[in-house]
């Protein structure tokens, strides 16, 4: 239903594997830089299970942001996830329930 798409939406014929790969790289770089800044480029000396769970959560969040970027919208209550989505898609649709 192309008529429902925002006027600035990427046309369906442009979203090919290269576009998806670009979004994958773009979002992973944003999250990687965020983690680098948060941990000052150092892993904690005694990284706990909760640390690794947090890292795993962050990596899973990248998948949501990538899919949201490809779809043109995101529904989430997670402020950080929404913030990172808006870095990639400043005019993207955000639904917070």
C-alpha cells in the first residue's frame, strides 16, 4: 500500500540487499560507538553475567532499529532504542504505547 507511505519514504524498488546492508552497518556503528564511549574502550576487568546480558540486549536492540529503519517506523517504550532509531531515521514514525 504505497499510498500509505510517508512522502519521503524510500521507494520499495530501492530497498535491496545493499540498502539493508548499509542500514545494518550504520546501526551497528552507532551502537558500537555508544558502547565504546560508555566503557571508555575497555571491557570491565571482571565482566559479570549482567554485563554480558546488557551487551546481548544492546545487540538485539540493533536488530529492532535496523528493521524499523527498513520499515520506516518503530514502536517501543525504550528511550535509548528510540533515540538510536531517530539518529538513523530522524523523520521516521515512532509509536510509544
